[in-house]
C-alpha cells in the first residue's frame, strides 16, 4: 500500500479499552504446509521483521518474533498528532517511526522509548508534493533511510546527548536532478551491493551510490504508487500497469529482466488509493524465500493474485498462477501488500475501506462508494510450483495490514466493528487487537483498543519487537500492545 499519511481528521470521542476473548469466523481449511523460511536478511538493513514497513527488504510481511499471543494484553497509546505507518526497530531496541502530521502533512521522524513508548525525540523533514513522506527503512547501523520532500536521500541517526536523545541527518544525497520537475520518490529499498534502489511516482526507477553520489535511472513511463522490494541481485517494482523484475548494469543502471502486464480493471475501486495494483511486490518461497514474486491485479469484480517464478517470470513460462481471491464477496480489491511465506500467500480485502482523503489527482472510483466488508484469502502454491489453489476464505474484518509471525505461527492485526462509513470509522467504529489462525482463517483472540480516529490503523501494518511488543501505527500516533 502507499504510505497512507493522507488523512485529514476530525475530533472524536475516546472510550476506555476493554479486554475480552471471542471467536471469529473462517471457512474450512486444508492442512498447513508450514511457513517460512524468512527471506535472506539484507546486509544493508536491520534484522528481518523490524527493518521495513513490510518487515524486510523482500516485503514478506512476516516476522521471526512471537507476538503478544491470544491471552490478555495491555495496550497503551503514544499520541503524536500524526499518522504513523512505518515503525522499525534496530538492534539497540529503540523503535523509530516515520509519521505525517495531521495538520500540514509534514513528514516527521520520532524516536520512542522501548520501555513505555514515550516520544524521546522528533525531527520534521521538508514536505514535497506528496502527502507527507514516503517509505523508509532502518539500515544496519540503526539509521532511518528516507527521502524528504526535496528529493534528498537521508540517513537519520538517533544519538544520546548531554540533553537527552536527538535525531539528526547524518548523510544527505540529492536525487532531484535525476527526476523530472514535480516528480517525487515514493519507494526505496537497498540492494545487496551497497547501492540503494528507488522509484518515483512518475515511473522513474533508479539506483544511487551514497558514497559517490552517482545516480543511474531508467523511465517506465508508468505511475508507481507503492514501495519496491529487493533480494540478492533482483529488484521488483509494480507500476499501475505492470510488474517489473530488474537487475543492474556494472555502473548501477537498472536493467529490466522482464515486464509482466496485469489487468488493471476499468477504474480505481473504492478502498484503493490509485488505479492499479495496491500491493507492493513480495518475494517468497519454500526454499530460500526468494523463488517467487507476487502482487495482486485490479481486475473486476474480483482481483487476482498473480505469482511469478523469479527465474523465468514473464520472460519464460509466464505466471505460476492467476487466481481470483476474496470471492466471498460480490467484489474485492486491496490497497495492502500481501503476506507471503513458504508456499502460502494471504490477501487482505480493503474494497470499500473509507480512507479519509485521497492523493491529489486520484481518479474517481467505480462505484463511487461501497460497504467495507473486510475479509482475507489464503492461497497456496502447489509443491511442484505449477499452480495455486485457495485454501480458505475468511470474513475477519481487518482494518490493518496483518503480519504473520513465524515465531508463534499466528497472524496479528487490528479488526474493526461498528459503522465503517467515512464518518463512522472516525467516530463510532471500535478497533480491536486481533489474532488469526493462518491454518483456518479463524479469529482466535480479540481485545478492544478503543473507538474512532485515535485507534484507526488506516490499513497500516504493525511491527513486533524482539520482546513481543506489537507497535501499531494509527491515524493519530502509535498503539503499543503487550502480553500481560
């Protein structure tokens, strides 16, 4: 999904947290083939699970860490007056979050106290033509790597000083000269050779060597509205028309290995921010976690999950499968990346999700609005790698992008009940910590967090730390969920 700091918000009431445990719903399932392995850890990032918005540079949306579990939990909220989609954690244990302020849409980095979630330091970044910032990742030295509104690639470190903690720009590399006027970087991810890959909303794909400042680019001429993913020797970029797999020349110039066009549908769907796939590409596989790459298309009425073999993809045998998902409803679509692990892919439905605001220039949706029903689908690639099948469809109503824990075999998310129209989601809807069984799609735990915009996760994903604490970005800050 796109960065999602796009919300204009209105005051709303807050209710006290309620704790409880209830069963959810899901259809019958086949036996689980097991999940994992994790994709290889990128040497230029923090540990898998906590390095990027989607966990790792492969965007698997998995974590090696066990979460808070199905027992009683305690939740606390750090109010930041900002939407906070990216929470990353380095080996020093300090969470770093990239947020966008409610008023002014200014991208702002916050350093949080791992003991109580308090805001230790903040740093505002220049705002560009995008709503707030873009995707970011934490590097191997615990510095946040992001692009500001002036198209400077920044490394932002956190340092203890005599006056407490401080966030500082420790390195800045300009990218603006490589982009057309008015274009902005939307996605970035490090390669394995020291260069950093980026993609712009206008379809420029490039690499940058921060040591020399050298920038090499190509242009697809197609809009990019999601982040990008990297594994050893490969980079995946999804435009609003096609999935690209790329390598690079010795000087860093991107080279297209293959391009796979997809069905982008007749129009943008309600619950999506752009006309095309809403998914960041995800690498996965049962061998080393990199055999396949997957996105969703935007076909109507139901989107398809598309799985390609990295080694041949569109240049060889074509897709391993193109299979309709979320067919338990009359229509489906997603603005979320998928969870991808082993031979299994989990797709979340955001069709009809009431985002408070849309990007400038977003085309009208067809239909103009729809009810948000939620739901997930699990799809497995067969053992031979020649096809896919739906394992289960679930009606769990996820308001966040879920994350699969390989540490305890559970999917963690935030669910929603009550009115979820544009007004209801901000004022009356109840948001709850939820646990889903990946083998069945059934919800196995629920603990209410609160009501209205203070707890609305805006389809953003949570990050679990090594100590089992789940940090969930919301429309107004970060909720910290811990096992009692």
